[in-house]
C-alpha cells in the first residue's frame, strides 16, 4: 500500500534522488512531496534541467549545487519532475 511504499522509500540514510511511477496525478504529487529526497522524478528518470538545484536530503551531499539556492542552507529543496506521456519509457 502507499504508506508502506513511502516507509520503504524513506528508510535510508540517504536522500539524493527517487522515482515515482504512477498514472494517478494526485498520488504522484502526494508521494513526491512525502519522499525525503532532493530530486524526485515522476514517470521519467535522469532528467537534469540546467536551471534546477541539485543536492540531497539527509546524508546525501553537503548542500545544493548549480543554483542560487546553494546559498540558503536553511531549507530543504525538492524538484518534482513529471512526465504525462502515455508512452512507455524504457522498460517501464
């Protein structure tokens, strides 16, 4: 179930990146917000927008890179990257 999946995803010392695969937009948003990772891809993976901050939560990294947010160490930043394409991506 959703609560168990979230518990498994967050049961780690690290939080650099995570992925969510679903056809339910509400679930994608809810899970993306709840996962403790600096970058969360939804229905895609390894998209790296040049303007987006990069860095992890917990024991992943030492802050943010590639963005003015690296100056602000007092917040947790997250990117939700979502693909709404109905086409398969790789083996997913």
